[in-house]
């Protein structure tokens, strides 16, 4: 196809020649997501992709869609959440975000063990769920690796129960799985949210043995906003230090799709990130994992995964932000791998994690974790075979 024709056709865009659904198909897809919704949610901040598509319908640019602009009656009535005769961008954005949250919670295997809940602080959201053998009066003889998961939700919503297949996947691998809550915006604005993550990690480290886990094999994983917080607590050592720990307690991090490695860049375009992180450039830098990467800090190995984004076509910014962050880690001599999962959406990369047929992301994560466990085992073996120091050597003399 002629490139100039393709670039001006409403059916083609950055998918490099792939046919893209028309705006009508987009709204139909959004409407279909409503089958998972039971009640209206508060107005949401639309991302750039959703706003761009919304504006294709908004012919008079008044920020509202009328029945004339969306002639399909069934679609209109399902998107008009407050039944006021018009569709706003907030209503459409709310459907997108709620659908992602519901997607997180679908597909939980019935065999998943019921978690035990614990408090790591006094606030109602300073709670965590532990999937595993549970606590006992004495430390367990079995010391399993521990995965701590940080949920997404745009820093404003979400819950530790939104774990999908992850508990069953990790329990089948003989791990302990922990899912944490943290304070949400506005109360949990930066740095409160990442401080909560650090406090939760410290609690897990202190109680790992009684839960059947190994405090020397604690790993961290997060999706979306949770991937940002996981990356931040693993690069900015101040938060774990304030909780009485160090970066050394983390043996690996899986960042499951976020754009917020450099908040200064994403906040500059407005939308969600500007709403969450504000105008203060110093605050944006402080909330950016990329600005805390440096050699010699003990930053743990990373697996950085990215999806195509929310829309049907890959958003090139996601790959750029993920690879830029990975490049910064690599330049600081931090082991890092990048997983291109642009065959799936932002929600799907999370929903499919742990599925038996997900050889791409789950398979790569399995390899990454096994590599880190082997490294730890090798270090332990090496340390156990070192010759004992000579009591009479100079190094031991007073």
C-alpha cells in the first residue's frame, strides 16, 4: 500500500500497515467491557489514546458525545453511565480503567489457596495477604523463596485481592506468594505509597521464616502502578533504609508494564501522570526510578516487561520507556532483561501471567527467577566451602 495513502486513512495508523478498528468498533469494544461492570465509578482521567479516539466522534469538539454522534443506540445507552443523554470522556475512561481492574480478578483458579491476612501498619490499607503454609509457633524447616506482589490501579485504586493466577502459579513452584495493599491517592501520594511498599517488604523479611519462607530469597513484582512502585523501592534505597532494611534484601524484580520509569517525561504530556505526580519537577524526579539508578548501590536484577498499551496497536512509548530504563540499569552494571510483550494489552499482560500456555511472559519470568535462585545457591555453596580462617593468622590477631 502507498505509504502516503495509509498515513491519511482513518483505518491505518502506527500499526505499520495493520488494519485498525474504526472509532465505532472502538466504542463497541469499550461497551462490551461493561458486561463485567455492576456500578458506576467516579470520573476518571482519560489516557491519551482513549482521548484521541473519543475526539474522533466529538465532531463539534464540545467534550460530549450525543446520540447523533454515536448513532448506535445500544452502545450509547451502555456508555452513558449516568443516563444524562450525553457521553463524556470521563465515562469512557472510567469503563477502560474498571475493565482493567476486573480483568485482574478474572481467571483466579479455584484451586488457589485462601490467603492469610496480616497488618504491617496501623492504617486499614497497610495489609497484606500471604498465600502459603501460613504462620506457626516456630520457624518452618522448609524455607521457600518469597514473591511479593504490588497491585496496579493508577495509584488511586486497586486491591491486594486482584492477583489472578499468580498465587496458584507460585504455589505450584513451591514459593510463598504475598500480595500487598498500600495507601492510595490522595492519602497515598508519593512518597507515602512507596514508603508503604518498603514497610510491607520489611515485614515480610522479618516474618518470612515463620511463614515458611526464606528471608534471603525475597523477590518483588508489580503491575502498572505497582510496577512503578516496585521499581522505585528497588532503586531508591532510602525507603527500605527507613524501614530498617537495605536493597540487599531483594534478589530480583519483575516490572510488569509501566510507563512511569521517568515521571518527568510522562507527566509532561498531562493526563493521568500529571494528575498523580503534579507540576513539581523535583517531586517528579524523586518519584522516578530512572533517576535513582546508580552503580554500587546493590540494585537487584530486573526483568522489565512491556505490553502494547491499552489500544489495539502498539504504543511505541511503552517500548521506549522500558528500554531506556533497562539501558540505565545496564549502564550501572545491574543485570537486566527486557521482555517485549506487545502482542498483548496492558491488562492482558497481567491477566495471563501464570497461565500454563503463557510461554512468553510467564515463561521468561520463570527462567529469570530460576537463574536468580541458581545464583543464590551457587553463592551459598561457595561460601560454605571456604576454608576456615587460621586462628593464628594476622587477620585474627588483636
